[in-house]
C-alpha cells in the first residue's frame, strides 16, 4: 500500500488485480534523487509513468467466509439429508421412532440401505471438509491478490500485511524479500510468472543501491530487507507525481541489522522461477548473472573466520531482532547452502567466473561437512558430548570446539527422543545453542545440506515431538523459549519476545510451506498434511495471523498482525504442493555425485580419528 500523493486525481487507479503489464512498461529508470531529510544523496528508482494500484483492504472477510462456510455446510447437510433420510435433530428422532422396527433389523444385520454406514459418514465428512477447504483456499487466493503491490502499472510484490485493524503500520506495508518468497512460489505454482519476474528484476536494481548507515556503507551485493513503492511529487513539476522504489537495507529496520537472508532467498526464487516457467532468458541476462555473482562474492569473501559457516550479527533473517542467534545461526547456513547449490546450476560458465565457481564448490563441501558433523545431535551424539574431555590442545581433538558437557541443557536430556535427531541452532567456540530452530532444519532437508538419514531423523523428531512443535498451530519458530534471566540477558528484555511469543517460541503458520517441501522431499507428505489440517481449522477464522502465542500455540499472538501475507501464501503453497508434490522440485536441490565424492574423501580422513595439519590443509576442488 502506498500513501497517496497530492495529485492523486491524475493517478490511474486499477481495481482489478493482475493486470497484464502495460505494453509501454519499462523498468524504472535509475536516476539520482536528493532526499529532503538528511544530506545523504540516495538513488531512487523512478518510473515516469504514473499508474498505480491501491489494493482493496480486506474488510470483513471472515464474516463473508463464515457465511460461505455456513452456506457450504448447510448445503452439504441438505445433501446428506436427502441421502440418509434425516435432516434435522427432530426429524432424526422421528425417524428413529418410526423406524424402530427397521432399527432392530439393522442391529441384527448390521446395515440398512436407508442408514448411513460409518464409511458413508466418513465420506460425507470428507466431502464437507474438502468443500470448506476449497472455500478457505479461495479466500486465501483473494487475499493474496489484494496484497499485490504495483509499480508503474505492473505487479512487483506483495505487502507484508494488509491488516485494517492495526493502528500502527510500522513497515508491514512494505514488500519484504523473505515474505514474498511463499507469495512468489504460490504464483509460480499457479503459472502466474510476471509478478515473480518483475520482483526479481526490480529487487536486482535495488542491489546496486548506495547504502549507508551513519557514514558506513555495507558490502556491495547486499539485497534489501524490504522496499516500498512511494508516490512522490515529480521533480520540477508540482502538478504531477511519480512512483519510486525505496529500499530498506536495515538502515531503518528495528535494530539496524542487515538482512543476510534476502540475497540467498533471491537466488533460490530465481532458480524456482526458471524451473517452473521454463523461461531461461531471465537467468541468462547479464545483469542477473552479475547479481548472482555479487551476492556470492559478498558471502564468499575472506574474513577472520575459521569455519565455513557464514558469520553474521544477531537477527539477520526471519528472526530479525535480538534472540541470541549471532555467530553462525543454522537458518542462514541452510539458506547459504541452498543458494550456493542453486547458483551453481545457474552461473554461466565463462572465463571470469572460474575462480568463483571453484570457491563455491569448495565451500559447499566444507559447509555440508561442518554442519553434518558438528551441528548434528541425537541421543548417541548427546551421550558423546556428555562424556567429552575438554581443554584438548591438538589437531586431533575430539571436542574441537571445547564444549563443556555441563552445557547440555536439562530440558534436552528429557526431550531428545530415542528415534530422531536435529541440527542445533548455532555453534561457536565453547558454545552450542541446543535450541531447535525450525526453518533451518526444514531447509537443511530441502537443500540436502544433511544426509538422507539425518533428513529422516529430523522428520522422526518432528513426529515424536508434535505436541511441542505443532500442538494447536504449526509451527514453533524455535523450541524451547528463553525464560527468566536468560530471556532478560539474551533478548535484552524484549517485550515482544517474551517466552512463547513471537520469535521466542511463538508459532508461525508461514513455516508450513517449508515443512511441506521438506516432507515431500523425504516422501513423507502425510506429516505436512497433518499440520495443514490443524492450521486450516483456525487460520481463516482467526483472520490469518502472523503468529500465535503460548506453549501450545493457542492464542493469536500478542502483537500479531492479521491478514499477514506470508501466512496466507504459506498455506496456499502447502496446499498446492500437497496436491501436486512433483512441483516441489523447483525448490529442492539434490546432492550431486561430485559433491558426494568430495565429501566421502573428507570423511575418510576421519576427523574423529586422525586430524593433522596435512589433512586439514587439504583442499577439495570439485
Ligand atoms: C517481522 C518478522 C520478519 C518479517 C517481517 C515482515 O519483522 O520477524 O521475519 O519479514 O515481520 O513480515
């Protein structure tokens, strides 16, 4: 949604969503624009045409839905009545009295042609369920389309939330890169490619923005966390307005943290677009190839780090406020791996990129080895850690990161199931963050960052810990919540991140789609279907909240937005993929044989047995 400019009368307002791009449409021109507040010269993208769509706000959707639900169920009831011969309670009882004789016969024979068998009842229930599900799905599509943001007359993204009940918009009226991913996937699955293509190209333009924060410029290649389409007076003409794209790289975000995940998601979406549309021309464009390389260079740049994992500040991803995930959080590592795999498929082989591709391949091997080996915990591994020796100074230390066994939290000793395992949230010298972070675990399965056995073990754990991770609403963003002094110190007493709320153990329905892709990859879609069913029972009724609170996810989140777009889109993607699991391939990456060979080469120089300077210096070029 965009604030209306002074001369709104001249804006052409399109009411119908999904207008085909204007034939005269061209990408916004890249021009210099002086910001009125502050002295920074910033570049804004403008388009000279001044068409704009204001999405209609979702007024009383749920009431409509309730009506529809009623219509749909009452309609089904009538059908049921006509089949079974009982429609209302009264009629039921009459029926039983009048048919007492026959009832006896039923008891004797077990079945009457006039009475519904349990199978029939089940079928009718199923029919009712599926028609209700259709109604909810339709509402989700309507809402998703209403959240579309246009730029120069073309759809380029979806706003984060379209909540008419919220008094403060904050930045929820912006297009967030990470939030758009499920929207984009939903459109791709529905063969609506334009919006995704436009999104990819426009965010690419924003990548080359001059970013500054208190006179410091972050690295080239950074993608914004979000952007907004603004309508501003046309320079030199007070009677006209124009649209500009105004990105936020974290300079305005709460906590001022750079979004590390944006560029990684951008690469993942780009590959999904190509796979789904069959349009190879986009990825072949020079500017798109340059965009991929810029992101890779930023991620693969040398630093002081000893680990192949990406070192980042707190809150660089979906969890975008202080939650103690600084260092090497799993979510970033899983997205990093996935983006490297996707980029490898898309980079055009040319002389100039040989070094980059070599660096990328080496990183893939080292990263997967590191995560599979050091982030993995199951009962066996936990017992190993429990018996760790510490203060080992040598190349062949078993306890490489000097983890003190006392770090194993008491909750985990109880919680770890006999069957199953997961990747811990973070690993630093002398520190393992044992919290379970959902997105990182899901995406490690999707991208093959973990082995097939580990992937299955993650799903086994989800199954075993359903009551904690799903309960009344899928899916806990992390488990368990930080409480007491830990919450005070780690979150900085953040009132939004109180225990079992928001990022601190809150339940986020958007995570459904990532769970679904992971389950489909492992050929266990029934797990995702179970979660979707739970969500479906509440989401539309609750007006599609951003997140839920409490240990079981029973309450709509304290400060949760309603009509949160990625809740809506996440649900849609799950439904679409469960109906057509083959399509999930656009998001998955499989381990290739080169990588497996290099990996087994690393395993044979077993880190648990023999670690010497020679082995550790070995490089693996795929
Ligand atoms: C919150 C979430 C973040 C999301 C944004 C917009 O800040 O933590 O992940 O991108 O809202 O929905």
